[in-house]
């Protein structure tokens, strides 16, 4: 679990995040959505330690990252996997070399042990025949899967995905969403995803946070988001034809009542 407590972040005289309190749940896909300028990218950079909050705390399973000594932070970073928006593969390295890179950086495993782990994760993302290919020789969807393989090769407890479906066609996006969801559940990972893709919200949104002008405006599940009465959230989500169709379909089927709260 990852938790933020009263996070505030400013750059100069401009406050980007205002008193943000969140809980990112283990074994679930926690999606951060919001328009450009909402603060979601800064929030993710705070969560992974690229920025330091001006106020507040960030806790990883109860441990406060914001005041950890450097050696403890380094140990924590080894438990974090990152899937970057553009995959961020090294063009001069083969697929297997790209996936092996974190093992070379952070472990003392023998070469044979490293290759065993590389082959295991490539097999898990259905890329076991792509070892010797270079990034220029594979499709955008395959690059994303290589990025996912690299992000899980160290068996992370926490996985961060920045716009994982950026630049992909809808069918490939569904494949990537399904893979991220499966890995999250299979390995009980705390997964945090920044996305503009409302199809992803409805496919894998176990826990959704909507950011608006640096504030946490709304949070809930994919089932709850369709029935939200938050005006700002509705303006954002119902620009998506997919969600508009979903709401209309529920009305047609007589399911237009809000889900009951326990």
C-alpha cells in the first residue's frame, strides 16, 4: 500500500498540489486521471521520489519515504518497477539486454541466473521469441510489453505506469491493460497508473482518483464513476464516447440506479 498524507508541492509561487491525501491499494490497479495541468504527473513523480514534497508524507507500507536515509531509499527503489510512456528502451540494446539492464544494475546474480529471469518475464509477456531483436525491429505494442517485462524483472512490490497506452491502437491497448491487470493480481503488486485512456478506466479501474487543479476532486471504482454527480468529473469523463455509451446502455437496461454503499 502507498499512502500520501497532506501532500503539498509548489514551484516558485505556483502551487501544483494542495493537501492531497490518497491511499493506493495493494493488489489493485490505482488509476490517476485528470486533464493536463491537473497535477497528476507531479503527483506520480512525488510518489516515485523524483520530487520531494514541500509538506506532507509519502508512506510505503507504513514507512515514510520522505525522511528515509539514502541507503533505505535505494533499497525501496529496488522494489519499484516503472513503465515509461515511450517505453524508454535502449535502441542499441536487444530486447533481452534491455530487460536484463535492472538486473545488471541492482543485483549480483550470475549471468546464467540473470538470463533465467529474463526469459521468465519475456515468456510471461508473450515475447519469448524476441530476445535478439532490437527495438527498431518490433512494433509499438511489443515495445510496451518489453517495457513491462523490464519493470517486473526485479519482482517489484510497486509498479508505476505512465500513460501505458500512449500511441497504441485500441486493440493493442486492451492487450496491455489486460497484462497489467493480470500481473497486478498475480503478484499482488500496488499498481499506480497515470492515464488519459477512459477505456482503461472502465477495463481495469479498481480504484480511480480524479485530479482537478491540484486537488483530489473525486475517488471511487469503475462501477461508481458512471454514476458520479461530481460536475467537474462528469465534464471530464463524458467527453469520452465510450463512457457516454456505457451510461446510456445502463439506462436502457434499467440499471440507472446508483450502486448501494455498504
